[in-house]
């Protein structure tokens, strides 16, 4: 009766050995909230190490992920035989840290933006290709529930021919917080255009394709900031759709999160996808309620007073790492083509040039 136990143990050991070994560089908001919980919740991965020199963050990592090794420098990961390195450091260091990890033999996930210039991003992509290593960019907002809903409605033709896409991130922040974001200039990857712009631009490009015209208005309104905090970008896509994107820390009354206008109706939704708040509060991606927002956050589809509630699709950030695991095992494409992130950076650079901020 006891014979199956060793076989089960052997299978468990085999499963553990087949997991992809992961190291995360940086344990601020990005590493702690957006990456570590998703990696830890996915049986395809083994979170082996975290790079941080901050003692409080090191303690947080050990508490949340028992057994993880804490090392002070990204180079210390080289000896750990990692399959994947996640770069969650300040924006200005993304390209260099990612390049070192690629040269050391690991596949790499870079948090957005992939670099602070399109030229640096292009060089990083070419390096990965020359080494035959996988490089992808964490554009998690492709898996926001409201964006998934909008994409479904556009794809299914529920709105008719779409002519306008409006998208906003407008978190009210009257003062800068501490840390690198409060001090970094735009040239160093600081400012709201580099922080939230990669999400909004990527969503627009992913849904409606390349752009042929970019107009932008870029301002710094808070006296404590080193870079922009109030930005509007207008894109004209090759297919004719106009995307209007707002990002601001000084909008006391934010507009709709998404408004998609078509010849047969519109989709409008307010508020924010719940996944960031859930992950920050410790909700596991495995929780049945993960990715589901309250019913009152459902959007509306239709025309004027005849618009009907449209249930918001479940948010699915875990799909990024699920798809990445398949890609690293040769079973599918990367979740985000790094050239998509390059295209978004090119739009951001065009926006800065349009506003005279290049």
C-alpha cells in the first residue's frame, strides 16, 4: 500500500527540477507587486533570487517568498544558473541590466519602458537576436479587464466601424513621492510620459496598428517634480482610427478610463482595473476573485440613454507569465514582441518632439 509514495515523490522532484529558475532585479513596486507574485503563483517557475541592497525590501522578499536568496548586485545572479531574469530597476538602467543578463545566458523580461530611447531599445533587441536569447517586455496592461473588454467589442464588431479610441490614466498626486521617480528627469526615463505612456501607447498600437501622425502636449505642473506630470497625446493610425491618450497627476476629476466610439455605438468604462490593488494587498493570482472588479465598475455599450451595461472581462495578468513559460520551452510565441515596445518608444519620442520637449 505504501509503494506509490516514492513514485509521487519522484514526480514532484522531477516537476521541481523542470521549473524555470528566475531571478528578479529590483524589489520596489514593480518587482514586489507586478512580478514576484505572478512568478511565485505559476508552477512553471521557481523564484530563486531577488536583487536588492535595501534591508527592508530584502526582509519583505524573504517573508513573502520563503527560501528566496537575496543578493546585492545583478551580477551576483550569473552564478545561479538562471533561466530567466526579470529587470525591475529604475528606467534609466533597464537596457544595461537586461543586456548583461542576456550576455550571462538568461532569457530576460524587462519592465516597461524597455529603454529610455528607441536607439537603446533597438540595440538591446539586436543583441538578444544575435545571442539567440529570448527578450520580452512586461506590457501587463494588455491584460487589464477593461482593455480586454474593449478589444473584444472592437473585434466582434459590436461598435460598428471604430473611429476614435480614448484612454486615460489620471491618478491624483499633488506631490511627488520619495525615490527615483521624484528625481529622474525625462532624459533619465522620469516623468509620466515614460511611466504611463508606454501602457497607453502600447494598448493603442496593439488594438489599431501603426501610426502615421503624432501630436502631443506635455507639461510639468507640480513645482516639486523634475519631469512632466500632465500629458496629452493624439495618434492617427494607418487605418484611420484616432487615439487620444491622457496621463496626468493633476486631474482632480478624471475622465473615463476608456471611451471607444464607433458608427454603431460606444463603449465607456470608468475606474481602474483591480489587479494592481489586489496584488499590492497580497491577493494571490490563484484566488478565485483575482482580476474581477465590482459590478458597479461595468461599462456601458450602446447609444446615449439606450446604452446597456457591459460586464467587464476578468483581468488576466498571469497570462503574461503563462505564455512566456510556453515560449521559453519552444511551445509558442513570446507574450510581447520586444519590437512592439520599440514602436511605442518611437511614438513617445515623436510625442516629445511634437511638444518641443525632445
